C-alpha cells in the first residue's frame, strides 16, 4: 500500500471464542477504525493465495514468472479491498478488522503483509465454545439435536484453528490471550501497547450502526458492557468428554482444567 493505515490489525480465534467483543473493545480507541461487521468478503483472497502456493508446480507457475510475482499480484488484490475498507472507515491510523474464519489463514496474511499486518487472537475454554456452538445450532436448525458427532466436529475445528496459529512464529506481531482474562488490567494494558494506543476505552464500545439483527450467531451480551459471566448451562457430560479428548493439547497449553 503506497498510502494506507499505519497498521492493519486482524482479530481472530475460533468462532464463538470472543472475537466480536474483543474487536469492539479495540475499536474504542480514537486511533482505531470504528467497530464493523466481519469482513467475510475478504476471506477469498488469502484462500486463493494459499491455493496458488499449494498448487504452484501443478498449475500456478504456468501464469507467473516466479512465486514473488504471484505474491505481488495477490497483494494488489488484498490492497484493493483494504484500501476500500480504510476509505469507508474514514482513513484511521489503525485499521482493525475481524473474521474468525480468517484465523487459519493468518500466516498467509503475514506473508502478504509482512510489515503492516498485526494479529490479535482470542482463546476461550473449548467447553464454552462448543456449548455456544450448540446454541447456534439450536437456533439455526429449529431445535435439532446437537450430537456427539456435532461436538466432535466443532472441537476438531477449534483444535485446528489454534494449532495453525501456534505452528509458526509471527515475529512479535501476534497478541494471544484468554477470553476469560479480557477484563484483567494487564491484558487491557497489553492490548493497548500492542495496538500502539494510549486511549483504549475513549469511545463507546459499540458504535450507533452496530446491529446483530436476528443472526443466530449473535449474543444477547452484544451491544452492552463486557460481561464474562456464564450465560448458558454447562456442556453436557458426553459432549464435554469428546471435547476434552480432541482439544486436550490446547487445554494443556492454556491451563484449562
């Protein structure tokens, strides 16, 4: 980007891990873009970049003289989207965007934006994530049963998201923390320092255009103060068992009982 934000902060984590409330908190600084919906439309660019690298010898190299050329072309596509977002959001010094489903592609974004991209990743207890996904499932399917197979699928997704993040270094451009600690002062201070701002909390947490509508992924806790208390009853025994079996490595890594 010849002109653009000083940094682009991508907020990620497994779906239902607290990415929305984290994004909203980061957007309370006057130096940061206002809270916005997820940038799901942008997701195709890093996916295309990864596919091009994976299939380099079979397909991609027929169209590009080198991997660097391919990367520059994909970077231009990403720049076009980011420039548009930056303009729509009144050109703030820091562009902060969120899409949990981008999380497995953060390493690809790091390659496309080795200087500008920074990453905030939220981890939440897998029992709470799977339980929240159970609630989304209920709302999305008119109350269809959430089976052990469904729990295993969500748990495997959870595991893969965080294993992907932990697999490679980010060169100091990653801030990873536990959702349960979001109200802790040291985490607030760490986020502010990582973002490079001194006025976190200067603006209301949710701007006037924020709306969850009837989205089954929405939460009644959205649009209000940060509330980390449990809203749903605990995950049922057999669902907890399969979640613990699959997510054990992440539970150990982040000291979840």
